[in-house]
C-alpha cells in the first residue's frame, strides 16, 4: 500500500463484513481493489476477516499487480485456518507461475512457498521446478529460497523431486544473486539436516569467489557465511581466498566488513536500534547478523585462513588491512559500536597485532554510553604495551576522576591490570595509583588498595615501600573486598609493619559482624602475624580469633579453617609455618581470560549473538539458526525491485517513484549484474547525485545510421514517448547513442538527461539536443560521455541508471547496460615481449578463467577481426593438441590492461577464456563482454 492508504486503517465502523463482501464482488475493478485494501487493513490491526476468504480469492484473477500482491498477502495469513478453501487458489498460482511477467511468476512461487499447508505442497513442485530453470534471474533467485521453505515443510519431498541437486546447479548460475540465494537456501537446509547437504569443494569455491565480486551486500553475507566454513587445502589456497575476500573489507556497508573477518541494515532500522543496549536473551538470533555481520564474517574468514598461511609478510600485510575497517565501525551509533567492540575483544585476543597501533581509537569520549566505555577499557588493557603505556595511563587517570562510580572503579582496576601485565611499566602504574589515593575519594582509594594487593602478588618484595601510604587510609575502608585486601597486605608483610598487631586489632573489634570474606582474611592474617611475631600481643589475638572462628560462628568454611590452623599451631608450629607462610605462586595477567578452545569457538561464531555474549551458542539457545532473513519474505518490495535482464525492467511503472521507496527497499533485492534502479528522487529537484553529472539542453548532431538501438523506455510506459539507447564507441570516444520517438498526441520539447552514479563514473560530457518532437516524429542524437566523474561505491557492475525529462511529461527513469567492451581503448595493443613480461609479473591469484559452452569460433581470422574492431588486439597463437590457443590484449581507461588467452577447437562449441589483470574484480564484466563479442 502507498502512503495515501492510511485512511483504510482509520475506520471505526461496526458490522462492515457484509459491506466488504459486497464490494469484493463488485463489477468495478477499482471498487474491488479498495475493498481488498480494507480487508488487508482490518487483518493488519487484528480483526478476523477469514469469513471473506472465498470472496478475496475470487479477486485473484486480475492483471493488476498491486491487487494480486494484496490477495496473496491475505492468502498467506489465512490459508492455515482455511486449508480446504486455499486449494481454490492453486490453479491461479500455477497459472501465474507461467505468466509472461517475471514479477508475477516470482510472486506466485514465493507465495506458494509461504503457504504452509500440506495439501498445497504437492501442487508447488511443478511450478517450482520450472522457476528454478526460468530464464529470468529474479525468478530463479526467488525459487531458490522457496526450496528452503519447502524443505522445512516436507524434507522428503524436496529430496525425492531433486530440488537439492537443482539448488547445487544454481551455484554455477551466471547471476551472482541467484548464486547467493542458492547458497543461503542450502545453508538453511543444512542447519535442519543431520547429514551433509552442502559442502564446498575447490570447484565450488572458485564459483563462489567469482560471484562475490558482483554480489550485493546481502548476497555477500550469504556467500561469506558459507566460505567461512571452508578449510583451505594448503597455504597457497588460503592466500588466494584471503586475497579475493580482502577487498570486501573496504565495503561501505558495515555488515559486509564484519563478515570479511569471519571468513568474515535493516529495512526498519529503528525497530531494532535499541536492543543492543541490554542484549536481552529474548532477542532473535538473526538481529545481530543484520546489524554488522558481513564485516566480521569476512574478518573471521581471514583469521581462519591466516592459520594456514606460513609467510610472515603476508600475515603482517593482512593485519594492516584488517585494522581500518574495524576502526571505522567505532564511528557508528553506540549500539553498533558495542557489537563491534565485543567482536574486536575476541579478535585482539587472537591477533593483538591487528590493532596494536590503533589504541587511540578506543579512548573513551565524554558522551559514550557506559556499556561502550566499559568495553573500550577492556580492549585498551589488551592492547596496552611498553610502547603506549604512558598514553594509556594518562587516559585511565583521567577516567578515575569521572562521576560514574562503576566506570571509575573499572578504570582504577585497569591500571592495576596493566601493572600486572607489563613488568617494566609496573612502577609507573603504582605511581598513578598512589596519586589517586591522595585525592581521598573513598571508592577510588578502596579500589586502588584492591589492585595494589594483586600487584604485590605479582611482584613480591618489590614495592612494599608504599605500605605506609596505604595504612593511612585504613579508617576509610568500608567495602568487604577492600578490607580483605588491606588485611592480606598487613598479614603478608607483618614483619615489616611495626604496628601490624594494632592495625589488625582494629579490625578484630568488629569480627562477628564482618562478612565471611573479611573474617577468613582476618583469621589467616592473624595466624601469619603470630608465626612471624610470636610475642604476647599476637598470642592473645590468635586466641580471640580462633575462639570467635570456631565457637561464635555458623560459617562452616571459617570454622573448618580455624580448626586446621588451631591443630597445626598446637601440634607443630614449624609445619604451620611451612603451610601458612609458604611461597605463593605469582599471579599472571588475566586480560586474555578466555580459554583458547572457547576463544576459537567464539571466533568461528563471529557476527552472531555468541560473539556478543562471549558464550558458545548452545549456552543460550537450544537450536542455532544461522541463516538470514532474505528479501523474498518482503512482499511490499516486489513491484519495485529489479527482476529482469531487460534494461527497461524498471520503466514499467512509467511514473516518478515515490521518495519513500528508496528507504523502504531491502538492499538484497538489487541484482548486481542486471539490477533495477533504486527509486530515484525527483530528477530536476536534482535528487540524483549530480556533483559531476550534466543536466543539459542544447544541440547535438544526429547519430549515424546503424543497427536498431535497444528500447530502454517503451511507449507504453512513457505515455507515448519511446526511447532507444545504447553506449557506443566512435573515434576513440564513448557516446550515448539515443533515439526519441513521439507516439503521443502532443509535441514534446525541452529534453534533459542525467546519469546516476555508476561503476565507471560515466556522465554526460556535452550537450543533449533533441529538437521539438511533433506527434509521430522521431530524432536521433549522439551524447558524448566522460568517465570517472561520479563513481558509485561497491563491487563493479554494468548498471547505468538514467533519468530523462521533458517539458510536457514527468521524469522517466530507466536502466541501461554498460557494455564493457565499449570502454576498451585504442592503445591496448602490446608487443609480444611486453605481453610475456606483464603476464609473468602478475601473481597467479590475478588469473581468472571462465568457460563459454555455447560460443563457437568458426574461423580464426574472422574472429580476430571482430575482436580487433572492439579494441581487443591479437598478440600470438599456438596449437595445443587439436585446440587453437589465441593470445590477445586489451586496455580500459586508467591504463588497466587485460591479458587474454582463448582456447577452443575450431568449429566446435566451447571456448575457454583465461585472463590476467591487475584488477581481477573486473573479470566478470570482461567475460560478459568477450562472450557477447564472440556471439555477435
């Protein structure tokens, strides 16, 4: 429903079911559509409208896509309660699954998958099998998700009908989003199956890594999640995987970067924005993954593969590349920072060198929430070193003067932990603690005494000179842990404290009222004092303490310890000395407190709640679900998303998209290779990013005659205006060849054009002039183009989004395709020696290959001439058995070369193309261009 449909939710009428029934059976289409909207609105607010099931189903037979979607929504909601009536809709589903419109085909099979009724399941199989092999990638990717839904309903049926094999075949699909959805579906099925369903082989690995370059963010999440479970065969393969995944660390979407470490935002972000403040156990396991998981998935995958890499230089370089994306996450919202910090906490325990030089980014800001500050403190302790300890201590000292008591305590304790961790910095840490004690803030003093006790344990007989300063604060102690720590210090160093007996006696006065922790420490300290100073005073004290601890107490721990001490002292004082005054083991740094096996398990679960809780999944959830909610469950987006290989796919609406659509779209619905335009704002409000785009209106010479241009805006969608267009290369320059036909009843003039951001930064480089078009006339033009003016982020793709306006009509948006070979420059020819040197200089990881099974080379010379006309230049050829091997070169702007090897048997279908290039991420676009040229 659109924004104007809110009126359907505001009705307060009673007894409206008969009225709706009448409207649903009206002979007027608009009235039926309004009635269905009212039914959906009533259903949404919780009213029972199941009695209208038959009447709503009768509205399915329509060509109106919006109405069909609404009816399908109703069916999904009520099919379970009306299973017998739901069968009435089966024929329409089957018919829609063969509709010429791919949107309707996808919508039908998706809806059938969502109707979890056993009686309908058997009817779903045939349409689903057809859709898995559909010509349109949007239909195939929707069908892939539907297989996982069907498996959840009837696993045996899926296996018997061969759907699992069909899903595995889709991994070899030429559309990356189809591959991503196939991987997501197989992963979901694997979670429900006890036997291996989806195992990545070296062959599958290559296909997934290739698809990764062209995928949308959500497609990358699915693929990276699968890749993170793959164990490389050797160091070379691990390096290759990491090399291919590392570019994803620079992705704009934080979700993509989080996934990269694991191997490595929400359509309604506000609905989940608050949850991470408390990380409640009631939260869905999927929520955390939608926030930031692609970043960490990739990092986890890289960490995993680094275990196999033996080259220290490679590991060092990878650590450098992993730091910036992690640092970037700390500029996000506090809740996302918290997720990032919890994951970083795990990563630095495994590889502290990654962020060793980035400790400043973890310094707390005054407006950081307390949960972010606490996490930053933990990471600062882990990253503290002799090189940065002075900076760290200055920060901790500053934090110790804050107003938040819990944060101050944590900061003081952090100073002590740094002292324990770094022996050479211990003295500086103690100096800071003494300065804090002098400010006489009660809770600061007490926390300082607690950590100094640990420092004494770590460095015995080293810093005892400060005991006198500690004793000055004896009267201010009121917390059990602080009291116990001070008593331990007095007892441990009784021989060095002249008035140790007096100090302990001050605590004995309140012995019965003290908590068990203090009582136990008092007992032990008094025994130590007696053994070290067996004079009259300590003798009297020991009698009082032992009597209190055995007769006057109900605490069994205290009583048992007192009896042991009493027997030791009464039978063998020397044995008592050996036991009580024995040398104590030196404590160690606890900042890396996780057990190595637990740490490895948590790292394998990065980007899940497990990495936030720092607990294995089985500790807080009974059935772990790691797959992600996909765009195929979002019905509202179906009419606006990209779905077809045809560039004109988005032009069907024929009107300016509403501004809200761009926000409502789920990112996974975009197709990288054949995407639809996101909803663009008003063109001449200049909503498209126009920093370097041209909006022009001037004269332009007519385009030369040639083959007919593909239609990008049909007259049926453009209110009579038809636009045909294609990028071409003429005389060393790229032009946009366009033809405008006016099939409307009014003259059209004042044409203007604008290009959205794209992979190659293509923008208008001159004036677009289309004369006034009278009804029934046409005009052609060549628009010069410039490159690298307005580059879009993300993986390379061939999408060119265009907006055209004239004075009489609204703005028209359409998608066109950038034919990669149009960018091949005339200076791409290489000498043989240069070709050979360049080939050898590029690493093997930069070599990519692809088979073209349907391409045929019937004649070498003819093929070479055709390729040369597109600036692919012949270098050499050789024979290998019965195969011809051709070597060619090409170059795109910015001097990026492509070294090509074509292998084929002349006259036989099947060509293998291998390339080497400094930019292997461009390989899928290059292969598409070569295949097009070979078929032309």
